[in-house]
C-alpha cells in the first residue's frame, strides 16, 4: 500500500475511537476499515467530500451501512473468497473439538490431573454418521460441507436459494426449504450466513428450542445471528449438548455465564486468522483500490442487501 498510495496506517491496529474514525473519513479518499470499526449512517454523514471508496479489510460488511454509503456516492468493497478455507477449517475444528471434549482433555494434561486411561475417561460423542445442518450455503458453507462429507457426516443445508443441482450432488447435501424443519432433525448445526437485518437472531429462542437436546451448535459467522441469552439458558438447562463459538453477540464482550460452562468451546474470533489469509485479504484490498483508482468497477464491490 505504501508503495502505491499516500498512506496513513493504524500502525498498532487499535480499534479506532469515534473521533479517530471521524477524522479519518473526513480527510481521506479511500478508507480501509475492518470489522471493529462501526461505519453507520451517522458516521458516513460526516465523510469528507474526498471519500469515494471504503475498501473493507474483511469479508463481513455488517459493520458498514452500505446503503448510506451508496446514497452518498461512496463505493464499498470487501475481500470475499480468501477466508473461505480457513473459516471452514475452524468450523470443522470446533465440530470435532466440542463433542470430543478436546479442550477439557488438554486442560487435564496441563493441570496434571491425568492419571491414566480408563474405559469411561472423558467420553464424548462421535461425529461420524451424524447429521450436519448448515445454515447459509455460500462459499464457506459449501467448503464446510466438503469437509464434513470427508468426516462421514450426512450434510443438510438451508439457504435462501437452493444450490445448483451439480453442486448439490457434488457435496451430497440435502436441501431444506424450512429452517425450522431442518433444525429439529440435526445433530450438529453450523452457521455460515452473513449477519443482515434479516438474519439477526435467526436462531431465536423459539428456533433454538426446536433443536434436539443432544445437538451441538457451531458459530463461526457472526454472534448476532444467535439469541445468545437464549442459547446460554438452554446450555445451562441441558436442553442443548454444547456449542463451539468463535463469535459473540456483543463482541468483544463475552457473556460471563459462557465462561463457566464445560460444554462450550469459546474462541476469540480467529476463524480466518492465518498469515496466508491475511496476506490474501491485503492483496484483495489493494486490487480493489487500484481498480477503483484506475476508473474501473472494483472486483469486490458490495451492494446494499434487500434485507
Ligand atoms: C470477516 O472478514 O468478516 C471475518 O469475520 C474476519 O474473521
């Protein structure tokens, strides 16, 4: 970026304060935020006349009011595709780690509590042969489906649109038009849809209650998609077997009740955190800026969602 443009960097990567955000968008031509920067309509109203492009360093754009940006003639781009495999790996890792109690096992070793094998020692649950329900069958959902197939799981999915028949056949996935009906029949649910106004609390208390008490919930997408309070109540009451969460409803705050639970694995939003992925994201940001500055439509332009 420094070779190509006149750049001001947030060198220590601290989350910008409101004043810093206002200062940045008031003075630059291109702003490169990430998911920790809330770019709402009020902030966009304060954008300077030079700001023409918000080139997000990341895939999710739920922290940006894309419609407000568009109304002000500001183009928004993101970095799709390059986080897919890493995020799918993390979902799969949680899918194995929660039912097989990997974190409990590692803690036992570290605390010196391991006194030898026994037949009932740290028994978990098998995922081979179980039914996985994927919510959101875009790039990441499909990448999870491919992995899950290799783990011997039966893959099911709910998506706004059904996959093309060739792709559905390739990943051997069963489509459920009704999310409610799918939820009631799955052993593991993994969330891979974006957070939009339409998916806020998609897994509401009512829907969570449709899950089998033996089911596990994996979320590597966005915390806001799940009613976290309802999830916690159900986990505490044994109405759900466990959860693997890489994202939280009020991130970076984590509900303290979750911290005391044995049947959860909590990760600090690290699903895409690989060096390779971050380099790819940076390259995508640069390509988008370059294309835009050269007068082309940037390849990863984001348009406002219809809901
Ligand atoms: C994104 O880019 O939206 C991811 O959540 C970062 O991990």
